[in-house]
């Protein structure tokens, strides 16, 4: 693996040269400046030297951050004096974590760019006693440097579907040693464990531990539709919530919504795009179908609403009469039906649920 890491660093350094102007443009944009600086290893928090152990938990984006909540709660309960560091890679993940993990974590940071110097700065400054990765986000430099410093690594809530296994096998020379660098790998199902072994991961590292999302508490929002929430009226029409939708799904959902309104004229719809940056695209689709909508971020609460805020989907599911789980009408592997299901509402999804089959 040492030779591969050397080659990887040479390639990433060479790629950095043509990409530098793009990074500079981002760094000059106030929207990204702080995040870029931190991911390069600057503006990292100063940690209390007396707080031990230092536990670093990392989640790629919103879904992984949600999965981490039961784990963070357990760590804080079992080791109350621990210094708990939480990182995410995406802006959406950071916004979600800021809203949901604040009572539990001591420091919320962005994950470093996988370049030698930024990674070295992060690990040297934070000096974690253990690193816990939620589900996925494997970066060679980062894992290699943790391994070289003998810092234990745990992969929690891991999954490896048969579909994903095919892709991993094409680069088994890379992924096999990366997975085998973890002290322990907790996977969701026996099939995930079997696929890990097929990839060449050592059996002694793999534990079938179940899905962390089964331990997620239901949304605190009451299920009583008579209780006003999000400025919704005390009694409204039936509500369909389409959560975590992808490109190609909204058009189908909107066509179905138009047809259903012929029989249920009071039917309301909330669409929550997986990527909230797509809200304008969804608005154009709605307009092209001669429908009108409002944004949740601008106070929208009735009729046809685009949920373009972070951390509210579970609460909105609690209000629904029926839910649709996105990523399943198109080949995206689906998203977790465990968010709407605890609210006791009919939950629909389509054939592309490979990641949750």
C-alpha cells in the first residue's frame, strides 16, 4: 500500500496545479471561503488538552449524519467527559449536523481535502484517540496517515451491496487494504458482511451489528394533525410527502399529483429534493405543469411546497398521510424508509431500492 499512497500523492499533486484557479475562485467567494480554508488545514479549533479521550466521528453528508445520532448519543452518555469531534464533507451535512448534533459534540468541522499537508495538519492538531467513520467516505491519504500513527479506526453502519461490490472489485487493489486498515467494521446485515469477505476484507474485522437508523428516535413533532406545525392550518387536506427525490422523479410525482387531485382536490404535496440546490429546477417543472408552489424557506406550508431546508424532513414525515421514498424511481439505490415508517403512515417506494434490499 505504501507504493500506492506515493503514487496517489504524486497524481493528486499534479492535478492540484490545473485545479488551483478553481480553488482560488471558491476561496474568494464568501459563501465558500471559510470552508475551503478549513479543509486546507487552517482555522481548526483548539482542543482542551484535559478532555480525554478525543473521539472523532465523520459522516459524509445528511444521511450519514442522521445515522450517527444514536451513536453520538451513546458515546456522550457512556463517556461524558470525552472530547467529541464531528466532521462532514458536504455543506448540507454540516448544516444538518449544526442543527441536530449541537448538544452532543464539542467541535463541528469540515473534513480535510485528501492531500498530504491538510490531512497531516488535521491529525496533528486534533490528535484523535480513535476515529469512527459512518457508512462510507474512504480517502487513501487520510486512512493511511491514521494507520501510520496507530490510531484505531472503526467503520460503523457499513454496507456493501452486491451492486456496489462489482465496482469495488474493479479497484480491489485499492479498497481491500483500505478496509483492512480498520480495526473493526460494523456492517448492517449479514449480506454486507458476506460481500466484505468477497472483497477480501479479513473476517476477524467484520461484525454484523445492525442498522444504526433502527435506533433513531421518532421526530419530536406530534403526529396529531390537529396540532399546528410549520404554520399549517389545524385541519388541512390529505398530505403526500415525497422525500429525498432525485432528477427524473419529480416530474413523475407531479404528474401523479395532478391526476390524484381530480379525485382528491384538497390533496397537498411536499417535495423534498435530496439536493436542495435543485429547488429551482423543481420549480420550473412545477411551472411547466401549470401548478403553483412555495418554498419552505420562504414560509410555504400549504398546497404544493418545496422543502428546501435541512433537518426538517423527519418532522414533515410526521405530518404526512402517505409518504414516498425517493431515489427508488430512478437507479439511485433508494433512501431509507426508516424515516417515515416509525410515524405509522403508508410508505411507498419503487424497484430501485438496492441499497436497502
